């Protein structure tokens, strides 16, 4: 599975600084797994670094996130956030179960974030779709050792990637080792919706007789169609809807 380097414009955070970073479920799961306690001083400083554009060179690959973070002192540190990927057979089974179900198929394609896909993986297959905080391995080249959680540089990188997942959910699948699956193509033999019928077009009196042509039946010395024509004219003059 190919690693992806995030373009610079995708790691620029938006908002007024008070919004929680990462709003969708997958984005939230990534952020909370990497930063177990988002209420700490380190987490808040990480949010500030993320919003200030201190995170760069972000690469997402199977089971790993790597980034470079410039600290408040101007020094640059290398950060990694790693977690064991989802078992390949579990993902194959999940994508098979999602076939034909539009919401789940869109999630398996990496187009939307879905709690229902995670529920399917966890209840039917007994696998964690999102890693727990204990499953995540965090590392940073800064001198700030934080055994119980994440340093501010790890937090900044996690928040930036969570923000990117909101814009492109397939990044979360890549980190989890799940190859996005294209939705089932539409059945080419299935007809589309019928167009609305056109408004009825009024026909001149006796149009049906003219369309049918001569009947071959004589009445009063003339063809029956010609004999009925005056009657149609009379009907039309009396009730326009009858024409």
C-alpha cells in the first residue's frame, strides 16, 4: 500500500481556534488514540502548534504517521504515530459484508466516515477498527519524555492528520492498512427513472378519423369515416374537451 505525503494546503487548519480539531468519527478516533487526554497542557500546546502551521512533511502509510514539527523554540523534531494495522482478512470480510449497502460501501471506499462500518468490523469480526490508546506507539526526537501520553509535538501531528481525515477519510483507512474498495458499479441492465410525460397536445376535430383513414364501410353513399366527420365537428363545438 503506497504511502501518501500530504500536500501543504491539506494540513492548514481552519477555524477560530476554539473548535475541536477533528469532527468526524474517524478523525476523532485517530486524535483520541494518539492523544489519550486532550485536556492536558501538552495537548493544548499541541493544538496551538497545529494551528500555527508548525507541522510539515506529513506522511501517512500503513500503520504509521510521520511528521516534522517545529517547536516553540524553533527546533524541529521528527514524530511518528504507529499502530498495528487491521488484519487483512478482517478487512476483506468487512468489504464483502458492505457490498450492496450504499452507506457502508461509501465508507469502505474511503469517501465518508462511518460508525456503522466500525460496528460491523467490531461486532461481526471481533477486530478493532480504530486502535486504542494503548495500541498506539508514539515517538518524538524532542527531550520532553511523556510516558503516559503524548508530547506537544506528537499531539500537533495527530491533530493535523485528524483534520486531514475530515477532508479525506481514506487517510484513516490507509493508516489502518485498509485498501479502499470501489463501490459496486451500477447494473447496466437496470433502467433509469422514466421522464415526465409531456403535456397533452390538443388535436383538431376528427383527427382520429383522419389518422385511421377510410373504413371501407359505406353509409349513405359515402365512407363511414367521412359520414362521421360532421358528428366530430359538432361534438367539438359543444365540448372542446371531447375533441
